[in-house]
């Protein structure tokens, strides 16, 4: 089964994430997509990151009614910081017969060379690259073992949502309903 791995902090998950995931399932060869909630991206600061289980719960609530998607806590069980190559090796070992590929935004390409064993990822795993604001897809069109996917451009971000909440804005239509309800009940991002 061809399975896309969509890594991220999902802090919080929002409708842009789901729109990209839905597009990947419907317009590529993916049969399933796993949202891999990362405990700590080695290239990002941890300052405003909610606890792992809260972010996982919001993802789970957002995708629980759609069997094409799965919330994955696999990186919670692996050493931190999380390295994609280690997660891929572990998933392959535990899921024989499943073909994994990466779903990643074009904005990740600028730092991709810094990823642990980036050369092995390129060699062994197909990458589906979706557009991001302020990143030219033309510059990336000749990447090895990668497909540029003409998905909708999503200008919404988790940092935008966090700031909007701190500013007292209503973001209920930017976050999946069940995740939004959980976020409100827990008063996340309000201060």
C-alpha cells in the first residue's frame, strides 16, 4: 500500500493541512496518508510547542472520521530529536509491504540538505512536494526522486493561528471542528 508520511508539529493542525492531505490522496497514487506528529524538529525551536499528546489528540480528532488518514505517534517512541531517516527505517521494519513516501512543502527544500542522511532519503523514498508561499516551484522541478504536485497554495499557517488566538480572534473555521473544540476547552495558545 502506498502511504504518504506528512511530518509536522501540527501546532495546531488546521484546514490547510487537511486540504493538502486530501489533495495528495485524491490526485496522486497515495492510498493512505499518515500525519506524523513530531515531538521536536531538530531545525526548529521548541518555545511555543504544545505537549506532544495534545497535538496528537488534535490531529486524531481532526482525522478520526476519515479512514484514508491516520494520526501517528511513531516519533514519540523514538529517540529525540526526531530524524526522518530513522523514522522511515523503523516504519519500514514494522510495516513490510507498505511503500512509504514523504509529503513535504517546498519551503522544506531549502534546508533539506541539512537533514540527517538526506542523500539516503532521496535515494530510497519518493517525495511529493507541494507549493508554499514565497517558494518558486520552478527552481525545484528537477529534483531527483521527487514529484512537484500542483496542489492548492495554502497561505494559512499554525503560527498565524496561534497569533490570532492570542489576539482574541475567532479561528473556528480555520481548525477542524473537533480539534477546535478541544483547543478551546484546553485554552491553548490564548496567552
